[in-house]
C-alpha cells in the first residue's frame, strides 16, 4: 500500500510540474504582445515587483537565514536571471514565440558544457551528443538560407546562455542557502536593476494598459511566485530526471500557444529543428541505463515516429501545408490509428506477447499478416488513384514494401522491425528536407542501442533492420522519381 501511495504522490507531483511547464510555455505569447506596446525593462520591473510581493508574503521570515555570502550569491544569480529574461523579452520583439520557446530550451543542453568549464565536471558522452543535436536543431530553426542568424534569435540564444549560467550557479550556491530566501534575493535584484535601467534610459514610465498589467501579473505572480512554490513543494516527491524531462515540454507548449494564439507559422524545417532541440535536451539529461533503453524502445516505437513523419511531410507539401495536412489526416493517421487498435487488441487477446512482436512466430500469425498488408496498402492505393502528394505517397509505398520484405525475411530469420521502421522515417525526412535534416538519422543507432540493451534483438538483427529500412525507402523514392 505504501508503494502505491508513493506512486500516486509521484504522479501528482509530475502532473503539477507539467502544469507549471504549461504556464511557462504560455508566457511567451503574452510577453511578446505586452512588450510590443510597452518598454521592455519597465515591463520586467513591474512583472518581478509583483512576483517579489507574492514571494515576500510566503517567505519573508526566511530572509533571516541568509548570510552575507548567500546575499552575494543571490545577487549574482539575480543578474544571470535578469540576463535571461531581458534577452528573452528583447528577442521576442524580433522573433516568434514558437522559435523563442525552442531556443530558450537550449539552456538545458548548454548546462553540461558550462558545468565542465566552471565546476570542473567532465561532461558525459550523452551530454556532448545532446549539445550537438540541439545546436543543429537551433541552426534548422533559426538560420536563414544565407546561413544568417536573425537578431531576435541571437538575443534569445543569449537568453539561453544566461539561464544556463543561472542553473549552474544555483547548483553551486543553492545547497548552502534557503531556496525561498535565495529566490527572493534574485527576484529583488531583477526588479531593482530593471527599474534602474528604465529610469536611466530616460524613457517615460507610462501607466501600463490593462493588457500589459495583466501580462505582468500573470507572469510575475503565477509564472514566477506560484510556479516556483509548486516546483519547490512537488519536486520532493519525484526524481530530478522526471523533473528535467517534464520541463523539456516548455518549448512544445510555447510553440503550440504561438501557433494557436499568435498565428506563428510552423514549417516542417522549424518543426524538425524543434524536435532536434528537444532530442538534444533529453539526451543531455537522461541516464543511459536499462530503464532509459526501455523508455526509448517504448516511446520511439515506429507507430509514434511514423505519425510525426507524416505530419512533417504534410507541413512540407509544396502546394501548401494545409493541403499536405489534409491528406495526412485523410489517409495516413486514420490507418495508423486503426493499425494501433488492431495490435492493441491482439496484445490483449494474447495473439502477440509484446507490442513490438519480438517473437518471430507471432509475426507470421495470419491476423497480424493480414492487418499489416491491408492497412499499409489502403492508404497507398488512395494516394495513388486520387493523386495525393507524392512525398506522402512515398511514405505509404515505403511502408508497404517494408512490410512485405520484413514478412519474407521473417520466414527464415528475424530482423528488428522497430529499427527498420525508424530507419525508413529518418531516411525519408532527410531526403525530403535535405542535409540539414540528416541528424535525424542518429535515431537509427539510438533505437538500435535501446533494442539491444533491452535484449529484444542482437546487434546483427538491428543492423539488418536499419539497412533494410534505408534501402527500401531509397527504392520507393526511385520508383516515384523522387530519389
């Protein structure tokens, strides 16, 4: 019973932290709208003054615990925090909320490098790979065709560096001070310095409009004081890894709010850049263990990757992204969902012993064979006869050919269908978006590592799966004249 109670507390903590992340993601659009009509540092002064007032109500007594050293550390952290919010707010004047959210998320990938330089902590291989992926994602998201970084994106990149410095500083200073008291000092520094910059700049301190005051209240009280209080209270019941993984959802929420509320344009290239930044962040944070392999094996399953692939191909449609997404919704996603339903029912009835059908004999069950062939052939036929987008047709044809080849191989041997599906998707998206999308091919060895680590396949079976997926996709592209 105690174990069940612990799990429930952890679930409640994780959901609370996800709500905090949702609030943070929603602030990007709100702040962008506010600073379009109000001076940046005046807005920051009002925002953090409201947050400071809320924090003082719950924690002013804790200030007595601070030493002079703690005050100095808190002031330094406050300057890092000011840099983060100032660069982010200034950057939002020149870039979209969606891009700002993803670029800000780079701070988690930057942290291991700064920790190595400042705290003499040697970065692990996962952190280095994560930084490389996140950097390529940043390039996809922000660089123009002339390989130039926009002014707003550069400012938000400086914001990510500032937040990374803040995270490293907190790791160095926070264990020796009360966290609430230290936070009050940081917020106070941001408030005072922002007010001083506003006064010294000579800009008139105008009375804020209701929309600006509402944004300052939301971001200052809810996204600063309340969010920090929830994080402090709930993080005791979950793990640091859970917390880090949950917080990577912030740029996703920022992008969703940007598209929904601000009308941001989210192209396939930008979406892929955001995915690589998230992948880099996750790789930087997660421990490379048996549990990690199981999670990768589960959540990077082909059915999920294929869904993302279809959406990306739809966004990249040369006619329009609306045209592409219509065909994805009309043909691809319904059959993916039907296939998932069939496999889920087979799993419950015991026809297959696991979701990935590791047992070779189960792959040849008549019902599984029929479902695999029918539900990959039907969208291909619809796209072909009704002249659907050729790249989405290429995805359907690749899937159909891969099913046939995999079934033929299964008669005498077993390869990793999991890895072959990932290889298909990564190869197709690279062929569609060009060399800048080539880092998505790193998903193939990542998933292969996970499948070998959990004991589902041998090294040779994963290699064979990867090669098969790549070759089949190249063959389908050649047949359609897209190679």
